[in-house]
C-alpha cells in the first residue's frame, strides 16, 4: 500500500489514489509545521448550528460526494458542516499533531488499528450513544471494526471494498478452468495455467505494498483471524512456526508469480489480466478501474482466496474500510452526535456511492439495486464475512510496515530460502518499534 496517496490527478502510483481517497497509510507522527489545523479553531465550531469537519478527501470526486452528504444533513437538521479539506497525504502525515492541537469536531479516518491507535491515546471521543441509533444498519464484522480496544465505539464506517483473486470469465471458460476453493486446487490450477502459456498470477510490487496483501490472505487462511490480528499488533513472534508456515506456503506459489515484479506497478500487472496474458491476480476490487472497456469489465470476476486450514475456511475477508471519528473535545457535541448518526445511515452511503462505483457500502441496509454485478458480489462477500481485516499497513503500526515489512517481504520474494534469518530480523525490529 503506497504511503503517499494524493488523488486521481496524479500518475498511477497508488491503489489508494485510484480509489479516490480510500486512504493509504502514512507515518502517524506529525511532520514539520502543523499546516493541518481546524477550521473551527477560531470559534466557528462552537456555534450550536455548526459542526466542523476535517477531511482527507481532497480529490474532486469524493470531495463533491461528501459535500452532497453534508448538504443533505444540513437540509434535514439545520446544522451546517464547515469542511476543512486538506491534501490526502498532508492529512495523513500531520494527523497526530492535528489531533493533539485544536482539531475539528469530526474527521475522516480508517477503521481497525488506525482508529484504535488514536482512541487509545485519548485523542478521540467514544460514540456509543451514536451506535445505539445506527447499530442495526451494520453487520457484526463492521461493528467489530468500529470499536476501540476498550470495547467502546469510536468510528462510523461509510464504504469498503474486498481483496480477492480476480480473473477473466472468458479465459476460465476457454480453458475449462474451475474456481479453486482449496490450496491444493489453487496450486494445481497455477500449474495448468503455466502449461497453457499464461502467467498464472499477475504481480507487481514496485511500490512495495501489493505483496502485503498476499501475506495477509495466506496468514489468516492458515492461522485464523485472531492470530493474524495479534501478529499485526506486535503481540506474536515473527519467528513463530505459524509465521514460517505462511512463507512456506507462499514459496509454493512463487514459481507462478509474474517475473520482474520489482519493476512493475500494480497497474502494469493489471494490464496483463486485461490483455488475457495472466490468469489471476491477488488484488483489491479497485482493479476494475483498469478495465476501461465495458466488455472487458463485464468479463471481470473474482473469488475468495481458497481455504488452507479447514478450521478457518474462508471466513475472513480483507476489506479496508473508511469513515468518520470524533475528536477529543468537540465544540458542538449535540450537533456532532446528529451528524454521526446521519453518516451511519444507508441514505448517506447511497449519496456517496452515486459518485464512486469502485467501492461498496459498509451498511447492510444500503440500497444495492444500482450496483454492478461486481459490486454486488463484493458487497455479498464483505457482508457475509465472519471477520474483516484492513490490510497490513492499516492493521499494524505504519512505521513497522513501511520500514520493516515492505522491504522484508521484497527480500523474501527475491530470496525465499533466506526466510529464517529474515524472520529473526523482523522480530528484532518489531520489538524495538512496538516498545517505543
């Protein structure tokens, strides 16, 4: 996952930029002069008819969609939302110092560990009162993602998208391939694809984050959601045999990964799926944006990463989720509560989804009638999951994932036989970083 997403206007360097603001991860430490400041810090947020909101959605598409959500809220409640929009990457880099100073009442952020980090630092306000109103709109997995480590709610989710194995229906039909549901079936399919002259698994890791997605899939399929979450939180040893087993499985797949991955972006890898040169691709549903021809897009499909350990089956789905939090001391508590309750409605989600079809609603009550077949399938996969993960650099400390895991996984991919010393190195660095 690229650490510097900044919107659709930039070259294709980040899956996040192509998701029109569906966050990346930057270091949590504030950087330099705190340019990110609250629009309500001068007193404008203290008005009972005004709520201030800090937003990282700087690109035109989400910015417009969010503006329409806030306008609908104002029309319903009479409460104005003063939006303080900052460049996506600047927001990420300065979020820590921003929240410790005089932040806006509400701010856009990410579910899971990202949210829990600031909740644990007392830089966010619990919103259990909001969830008594909106709880029925969300599946249990979304509720789980919205809670801090203290069991209280701190987050209202808006949209999400799944990671899976994407493929072309026509390619599978042409060769008579069957969707694999077990690890052995996946390996057998890879062998067959290679014999048929296809690249079995499209792959590009130039930006260092895509490999983390494959690690996540194998780890929670092999070791389960609880172990995966605990490992990401620094509570398990990277030298544990369970972790070694993840890399042993991955090594079995490596001969079927696309060569030259270090020099290839995820978009370049996606083009081999578009051109039918690759059979499958482990990626998020944002890959659909690379299918600019409607006939090609209609041919795109996906399936859940196959079962490895029957104990855990396919019950976990990687589904990065974005939404809203409340800062530590909102100036207009009543207004904030009303806004957060509105943001947790299917109505708010549907306003957003009219502008951005690359994601799906977090709510289980949102109207899916306008979804594409791909969106409907993504929605069903997420809403039917027992557990949801967020992606390695959202489920763990960003300094750990960026400085240790990204280069570490690339070392493994280039030299899988050196995994023992690599895991020892990762564990040493993890202890230092998580102790800080």
